[in-house]
C-alpha cells in the first residue's frame, strides 16, 4: 500500500456504500471496512470520529472525507489522487 490508510464505515445494504467501495476498488485503493451490521458497537465510534450518523463515512489517514457524494466530488475534481498520494 503506497497511500495513507483508508477506512470506511459502512453497511452492506447501503447503495452509497457499494458505490464508494466500487470507486475505491476501481482506483486500486486498499481500504479497511467496518461493517456496522457486523460490528454495531462501532457506530458510536463512527459518530464521534465523523460527526455524522449516516454511512458510508470515509477517512483517508485521519482526515474525514464524508460519504460517497464527497468522495465522488473529490474524484471529479482530481483531488482524490492528491489525498491518496499524501
């Protein structure tokens, strides 16, 4: 892995989570996924870290990115690669 760690809080039934994973995978980005269906006790951790209750919540390094809309906006603007290269 030659990018900062990427972490995603998700739920398998969430279509935005599926899209976010597909975007990261299409770029060859390795990421850790915390599925809140499997680990519901981590929901409070996500809320505390992200300041949000919805999934997905994505972090690159320690930086909260937000959800799929924010991730895809970074990709559209060409800024996602910059964050991944940091």
